[in-house]
C-alpha cells in the first residue's frame, strides 16, 4: 500500500455494503483509527480482520494523535480512519487530523462507500441536482428555529441528520419556518431491517411520526425541499417595522401582521425575524 492515511467508508447498516477495496485497505493497514474502538472491533471481527486499533474522536489530543500517525506514515506505513458508520468526516470529527497530516506533506487517500446523506437523497424523490448538507440542527428549540431560519431562503434541497428523540420537535420547528406545505422526506434506518422512506408535506410527516412511535427511533435523515419562492427583499424600512411590531407581539404574530400590511410572505418574514434576533 502507498504510505498515507486512508479515509475508509464503512456500512451504515447492511454489512454487505462494504466495498472490496475497503476490506483490502483494512486488512493491509498498519493501524486502524476508530471513533469507538469497541464498535469497530466488532465490524473488523465480522470480516475476519485483526489489526491494531486506536481511538480517535472529538476529545482526542490532536497533536499527539497526528504525531503518532505521521510517524507511522513517514516510516512507510498506512493508517486507516473509520467512523462508527458511513463515510468519516461527514458529521464526524476528523478534518483537523486530515489538515495536520496534509500540512506535513503526507498523503490522505479517500476510500469511498456508504453515506447516509447520499443514500437518502438518492431515494427521497426530491430535487438532487443541487443540495446542501447541513448536519445536525441544534438541540434547543430557539437555536434550532434560528438555524432553520438561516436556511429558509435556500433553493437547494436540504439534507440534515436528526436525533430520534428530537425528530418530532424538529419537524414542528421546520413547519414554523418553512411552512406546513413544504415537501420533505423522512429517511429512517437506511439499509437496515426497519428502513422507512416517507415523502410528504412537513405537516403530514408530523402526523406520520406522531402516530407511529417506531418512527422516533433509530438513525434519521431528513430531506427538505428548497424554496421555490423568490427571496423576499427586506430593506431597512421593512426590517424596522418588523422589529417594532415584534416588541409588542410574538414573532409569528408580528410576521403575520407585517406580511399582511406589506403584501409579503409570512414565513419569509418570520424566518427573517428569527435570523435578526439570533444575531442580536
């Protein structure tokens, strides 16, 4: 193998999704770096692979780990980096390590394979010519709504991951910002036994998830259609009016009043108000 660090994608559920190249790299690597060594040891054991495992996660000492990997690579070795599932560095720690090794002039080599985000967009039935991967929304409601508001004007299809215990609240926040009619797709447990692919309006997805608690379990990818409306041009005058009304009314009500008065879109103004308040 060429000396370097190999970024190796592993299955997100169905173990048959591992690639032949990934298996060969994992077998030949001098060292395998894993987010959770206990989890990854089971994966390697399944495929009959025994290699030295070292932990690398967001709490690792970057300088120490980078130095250890660099030493192995400079000695002619190969290091394989894997995550708990899917493609490393997609909503996983790792890019500082990649930069550190590249800055030393060492090779970082991709070994592509499964990715929950790409698998989900491929079956969502929503536009896939232009999409934005946004990762995980914030855990708390106010921050999550403001986060959605920052994405409200995007015409790109949005891809995000969500924790199962927050998916219902997150859908409600999405309705508040994007509107109940915005089309979306819930992709749950992709490639696993209880895989769910459900495309509907955000409002209908709330009903779907509320009526079946199984939909609030497992790994979740949420795909939201981009806006088809032209971006509302909110100038200083409109912004001043919006903020003035918001001093005496809740954000939703203030956005509705100003929207009716100016003939603008309520959801767009609401998103803009949350964006402004988040920056204050």
